[in-house]
C-alpha cells in the first residue's frame, strides 16, 4: 500500500512540477504572444501525453500486481488443499491403526477369557466328579 501512496505522490509532484516549470518558462521567455501560445499548446500536448503514458504505466502496474495477487492466492489455496488432504489421510491411517490394534487386543482378550473360562469349567467338573466319587465311595 505504501508503494501506491509513494507512486501517487510522485505522480502528483511530477505533474505539478511540470506545469509550474512550463508556466514559469513561458512567462519569462522573450517571445511574442502568438509564439507563446504555440509553445503553451505544444507543452500542454506534451504534458498530456506524458500524463497519459504515466497513467497507462500505473494501470499496467496495478494489473500486474492484481494478477500476481490472484496467482499467489491460487497457489495458497492449492497448498492448503494439499495440506488438508494430507492431514485427512494421516488421520484416517492413524484411525485404522488404532482400530486394528483395539480389535486385535479385544480378540486376544476374548480368546484369553474363553480359555480361562474353559479351564475354570474343567476344574469345576473335575472337582464335582472328584466330590461325587468321594461321596459314592464313602
């Protein structure tokens, strides 16, 4: 923004300085009225052309800056999309890993509990058979 302010101040100073210089040169020039009018006309045309050129350059710079800003914004949007996709993929993979680990641990706990349950049932059955055998023998 400061470049635009500086350029605007330069442009205004350039135009005012050019006008002032032209007027002073014309007023102090040892010429007739007709010659002075011709010089004024020529200088005003020259000044108008310079102003038009400067304005066209300013417009071209502004368009270039706008195009650069659009390109940068597009680049940032693309980069943000890529990072979002990457983050989503990482979270999804980590979620799969956690799910699989939990599933495997749960399966192992189930198998362990099942084996312990079978073992406990076998122990109880053998105690019952032993108790029945002692009761029948006694």
